[in-house]
């Protein structure tokens, strides 16, 4: 994957949001993620490795979902789903 213009990549805002809600105490969603111990796997702290793992299965209109809500963000625990499916995963 070309390592330039990450901010213009289709997945950058999604990655940035998960990093923010897990590590930025000023994020409005931190209390529901980082505040309860949800973390991002070490590999995904690098945007390009996150994109390498998740871009092949990405489709426009889908959202990143954790299969098991008490576990963090990692390739084994994440998938792309519709908002309907994500809302059912509580």
C-alpha cells in the first residue's frame, strides 16, 4: 500500500475515530470505549497496517463492528457490517 496521503484514504476517518474514542479522554465517546478499557491492538496503531487488514473487505456504506463488545479492536474481532447488524450487536 502506498504510504502517502493517508488522510485522503477511505478508511482514515474510521481509523482516526477508533483511535480517538479509545485513547483521547476529551472524545465524547471515550467513556464508552477507552474509559472501560477498550483498546486498539498494537498493529492497528499504525494506520497503514489497519488499512492493510481491513480495506480488502471494506465496502462503502458499511461500518466497523466489534464482534465481541467486551474485546478491543483487532482483525480477529472486527468486521464490516450494515448499521442494522451493528445495532443488533449490543
